[in-house]
C-alpha cells in the first residue's frame, strides 16, 4: 500500500485562510451561527467543491463533502471536525481537523486512490458551547439527540435553536433524516489542547477515551445589605459561601484525580445584586466537570451537594438550588481504529502514545452510531481556548499524514459495511 502524504503548503494555506475569518477585535473568534461563521462555511463549501466533493448541508446543519464510492449503497468512512470557536480561541481548535480531512481527501484523489467506502468530510455544526447553551449540535443531530427540549432553547434575541439551525441551512422539519446508520467508521484529528504530547516529544496522540462532561449550577442565598453598615459579624454573604464552595470544588477534584483523568472548573459565576457597596444576597456558579470514568463523575456530583451545603452553612447562607444542567458519559474510542491510527503513524515513523481527551468532541456523539476514534497533534505549552493556541505547522502536517494513512488503511480493510 503506497505511503501517501498531504500537500503541506495547501494544508497550511487553508488553516491560515480559515483562521483569519475571525473577529478582528478578538482574534480567532468565529462563533457558531454568526455572520463570520457563515463566511467560514461559504469558504469551506468552495474548498470542498474544488476538491471534487459533492457538498450539502444536512438537516442538522452539518456541512458535508461527499466522495461517493462506485456503488451507491456503500457505507461511509467519515472524517472531519468543527469550524466554530470559543470566544478568543480557535486558531487550530476544530479547523485543524476539518482542514486535515480535506487535505487527506485531496491526497487520496491526487494519488488515484479508488475508495472502497464513500468518503465524507464533515464540518459539524456548533461543537463549542453555543449561545443557546448547547454544544455538539450537529453531531447530536446525526446521533438523534436533538429533541424538542433542545430545539426550543433560546439564544440571542430570543431566537430558538430550531430557527437558528434552519437559518444556517439545516431543516429541523426533516431532522430525522440527519440520523446516520450508514457510517462504517469515523476518524477525527484534533489538537491535544493539553501539555502531554509536547512534554514527552510524541508527535501523534491516540485518544483512548473522551471524558464525560457534567455541568452543575449551584445557587446560594444569603442576606443582601449595606456594605458599610452591616457588621462583619453575623453577615450572610452569599458571595463568601460561593468562595468557600469554589475552593472545595477544587479540593474534591484533586481527591477524585486518582481515578482516571478528572477535572472540575468554575468558569462562570454571578453575584447578586452585583453592587460594589452591597453585601451579596445571592450567588451562582456553574461547575464544569470532566471524568474519564463515569463512577468518578457520579461520586463527585453527589459530593457537590454536601460541599455546597457545608459552604452555605459556614456563612449562614442556604443552598437555594443545585441542578445538573447536562451530563454525558465517558466514551471509549474504537480499539480497531486506534490500532489503525497507531499502524498509520508507525509507517510514517511517528511515535504514538495513548491518552484520554479531557476536552469534549463531536467524536463522542458520532460514537453513538459508528466506531469512532481520534488522533491528536501537540499543542504548544498545552495552551488552547486562548489567543496563544498554537501548533507547529510541520507537527500538524505530520499528524495529518497519520490521519491520511489511517483513512487509507481503514478504507482498504473489511468489513465494508456499517
Ligand atoms: O469544552 C470542550 O471540552 C470542547 O472544547 N468543546
Ligand atoms: Mn474547543
Ligand atoms: Mn474542538
């Protein structure tokens, strides 16, 4: 089997061009459903077509470039990632995978490869937490996981998610047609967004599992008052209950860390009424929890109830509400595809190492309807979701070559059915 390689110059040019479709005031931002996002989609549509792919947007809003096999009913070998970003951080997160998938298809076509599968390159809609409060919207649609509750979520200006999906080219009236049962395998290239590969000098990470993600909102109730006249003794300061809670969230996460990859973060807080001269009467936080093992997640979420009650009591406050906003289970990556990624990297002379993904990905939802696996390229200093996100171009191209090799190996290996 020939050892193919991508066209590095075209690959880097694609990433450069797409990443520059960004909010100039906040580099590398291209939020889903925005005009900038649609500019990126138009650019990708043109690139997919130039690569000889049949391009469509499915009812869930995913942009799909399709290279049909000789026989129409042939199962699909899917690859791709996402082109939307978090605020201020998306120079490589997502677009590296979309561009690598496109580069791999170009290389296969240039080499005269005749695919045994139908090959699809996908830009999934809204992988990042969107302004509607939901992430992985397009891949949820493919997995049949977008129901009335999700479609009724409202975003900027009160627009429903259903309306937003239609606005970007989807069609929620035909959402059931987005569900996939014809996919024999899915491979996603992504930047690691952590420090492991760079620290160990490993060019290709083979993802063993994608963590489960839990988001829990906690609201503390105290007693608002005048900051200057209420004595320090006996205050019921909800902001301090929140502060105690945040430290306990960190301490408990450190304790849970012995059971696989585990993190807990408070990135969103709110203190009410929010006046500099007012003792907070209420305070709210959202805890983002990541766990490689579901039992660690379950135990930690239970602990949060006790931790919140203790933090509230210590400040004379109460826990007004604690609710689990979302909870996904950890997703093991397909062993067969992991072996194929290792073999493809090995043929190129690239070392690999297994690692869990602390970040969520569309592959976690694709795994609900097809064997799925991911490969990582190193992130400089492990930075991501920030303007400094960077991956060395040649390191990224090495990982893209491994993706190309894995696609060719999987395409040439039975079973040729979903
Ligand atoms: O939040 C995540 O883990 C991913 O970057 N969407
Ligand atoms: Mn991200
Ligand atoms: Mn991502």
